[in-house]
């Protein structure tokens, strides 16, 4: 059965490849990026390659809180039912350290953007018979500091990236409890996959991009995962395919999660 799927950050890397894989199966795919020209190019490319005309574009800069809220409003009005949301957009290396909102760019793009977007369109996701939210976490997870989260203190790129990914995982676990009818899974798609992000950050890769694509596809569509909500899948474990594993201990600390969400809500 055809599903309506939104994949953020899908003009490059595993987001784009996952969009293409799902498009080939006839699903309605919404490709998102921050550059309208690039989004339109990728939409055309996927339509041609997949022979599927149900490919549409969404444009928003995830380092801009107002732009995220505007996109959320557009989605809420235009896409009444969302079956699958893959929060894939992410950033590590950037020439800009802070956003115009005065926040660390990695915190904004990797955590606050999916938090704002998802919460704003929850009612549309709940309209699906079997909704899923797949949040892209990472093997890099570090305790979230309030001063970093709120932009009052700057840390290294790797540190703020790891904090943003743990924040995303903590929120994923909380969302799974809050919304028992939505399958919410946080996933490390694999470390140093052959993508633009890994090349820019480290100049090398360990695994093909397809490793990440295949697990995103499975988690989003396979019946095997429909009862696995509130878990963390680590695709670095195992040889060909990962397994559910333990995230950072803070992801299971109710007090720390409540604290994080309280600060986040005030911030956005």
C-alpha cells in the first residue's frame, strides 16, 4: 500500500538515496532541503529514475527557527496524513558556528528543528493507521549542557554534534511514551558512511552509504519493527546489519529528559 513519507535533509547522502528507494516502490515522497533549486533538481531526478510522479519538494533552512515553523504550518495544511516521517537532516561541519537565533548550528539543525517540526505536525502523523517516526541519532552522544543548548556557551563541533544527537535520542524516547500509537525509533545509521557529511568532516569513510539507506528503509517500512517503539537501533553493531542496543545512559534518565524538554520548550 502506498504511503505518504517526508524525509528531511533528502537532497544529498542517505536521505536522498532512501527517498529514491522508497519512490521506486510507488510511495508519495516529500523531499526536503534548504535550497529551492537543489530541491527541485532532486525531485525531478527522483521522478525520472523511479518512474514515480508523486514526488514533491519542501524547502526550509533548519538553522532558522522561524523557517521551520513556517514549513510546519505548510505541511499541516497541505499534507493531512503522514505515514512516515524520517528526521534525517543533520550537520556537523559548518562555516557558521551560530544561527541567527544565537544558537549553535548543530543544536538547531540536528535537534531543535526535528523537535519543532514533529510536534507541530503530530496530528497529521496520528491520522495514519500505522505511523512511524525515525529519528537519526549517532554513535556520538554526549551529556547535554543547558548553556550549550541555549547558545550561551560554545564547544567544539564534535562535542555540540554529540550533544545534539543525545538530545534527539532523549526526546525520541519521551515521544514514544507520550504517543503510544506512533512507532518512534532513534537510529545510528552507521558511522562514517560514504556521504558528503563524512567526507567533509573526516575525509574518509568506513562503510557504503547503502548500509544506512537499507536500515532507514527497513525501520520505516518493515513489519518487524512496528512494535519496537522507544528504542535505539545501532547499525554499527553486527557485520551486515545492526541491532537494537543501549543509547547513552542519560537517555533513560527521566529527570534529565524532563529537564531537557523543559529547557527546549522554553527555547522554541
